[in-house]
C-alpha cells in the first residue's frame, strides 16, 4: 500500500473507535475510497480489517449509517471477491447492487447466498445479467414462485433439464410461470406437451404454432391431465360447486365429451359424470340425476342412445354409473338384460325425439320417474 493510503488507513482506524452515529457514518463514507477499489491490492491483514469494519457497519441499523453504506457500495460494485461476499450477505438494501452486478462473485458464492439468505436476496441474484445452470438450480430449488418467475423470465439464465422439469411442474398450477416457461429456448417438445393443457387457450395456440406435436400426442396428454385433475379433486367429488368449476375447466379444453365419461366414473366422480351428461344432453341436472337413479335404467338407455353412445360403451357406463346410486350399487342380471333390450329396441332418432320432450317439461318426467320407482319398489315387496 502506498503512503497516501497508509495515512487514510490510520484515519479509518481512528474512526473505527468512534462509536457515535457521526463516526459510523463517516467510516462508511471513507471505507470505499480507501479499500473498495480494484486498483488497490490488499494484504490478508488489510482484507481482514476491511471485513471486520464491514461486519461492524452492516450490524448498524441507524438510517444515516445505512444510507452511507448504500451509497458507498452502489458506487463501487467491483469489490474484491471476499469483501463482495461479505456485503452480499448483508441487508438486502445494502447488498442489492453487489448481488446484481458484481462479477467477482463466483457460482459457489451466489449459491451460498441463495441457501443462507432470504428470498429477497435470491430474487436479485435471479435477475443478474447472466445466471449459470448451477446457480439457476439453486434458485429454482428454493420453491419460491417469485424467484422461479424471475429465473424463467431471465433469458440470460441457463436452465438445466432438472430445473426445467421443476419449472414445468410448478407452471401447471401457477399462471405466473406459464408464459415465461413456454418462451424458454430450452423448452422441448416433450416438456411443452406436458404443460400444454394446463395453460390458457391463447398460450395453447402459440405453443401449438411453435411445436406442432405429433399425431395423438396431445390427446394422450389430455387423458393424463384429466386423471391428475380427478385425483386432485377427489375430496371434493360430492361438492356441486367444485364439480361445476372442474367441468368448466374441462369444457374449456373440449374434454366434456362422451370419450371421457368412463374415465370420470372409474375415478368415482359421479357428480362430475352427472354434470357432463347434463351438458352433453342439454338437460336439467336434477332430471339427469333422477334418470340415473331410475330403477330399471330404461330412461338412461334412451339418453345414451340419443347421445350416440355405442352398445359396448353404454354397458360400461351403465354398470359403473349404478355405483353412484344411494340405495343399491349392485346391478341385477334382470335389470341389465332389461336395459339392454331397451337400448337395442330404440333407434337414435326416436331416442333424440324422446329427450327433446324431457327438455320441454322436466317436471313431468321427474314425477313419472318417482311414480315408476315407487311402483317397482312395491312390486318387489309383494
């Protein structure tokens, strides 16, 4: 160190013993002028001295001292690595510019800060001009959605396959991540197809334009997505409001279709099945529920015939749907043979004409079903 700097060091040491607010403020102001410059090579002892002084100042919460620190470090971003790390681990208002712009900090340093400090530090690191795969991995592993969003939006951040997988999974349930993830250069066809059905219609259109996808790929992914949604909503399967909401979500993806009715039933989602049938047939939900619990099942045969459901699919739907009846889950052979005879006897045209009358006056049909169920119950008792 030259003589001029030596004199300033002596002044700093004197200031270091001055614990007043003015003394601390002046020390913070002078510190950058003396040591925090790349043009000065510090000995180990001098570096230890600087670190001790910085540690002492970082603990000071007086506004004037904090302001002086912020001004000093904002003007000197190219701190030596060890000193920069000391500052980076300090309060976020002091560390902000060092975290974002200092280039002497190594990947291990940045990962250390991410793991040891709070999400505010991580958010600033995520916005650096360049973020390596290793640092991005650490940022994504925090699980903080805001941190992950900044990483995803930062095209200067490099994403490993592992981080991309984590972000894609998180994006399924967070709209904040969906658009930036779909714009990432690392996104491949497989990852895009996994995310496709979880995003909005507009984002699906953009994704389809970019990736194209092979025949049947999106249909297969939609089946998986429906299974995931059915599983995650299993505890709410008897809630009309929740199932209406789920039906809306499925309808937006064109998944309220005959093809998926059996999938709903296999998952035990009888309420959702009722809602789907109601929408497909354009019949009041109360009437659908009455039809599906009608003893004998003949009205259900007419309904399925009108919707164009083939015989094999009808048998599967009929048998599984009876599990949703409140009183009896077992289908007797006589009931099955009777309903199949009705299904075979009806033409699609007659069935469609029949359910049209149900739409006109559902109250009358509800009454007829009730009377029929009572008559059958009395017949069984006799």
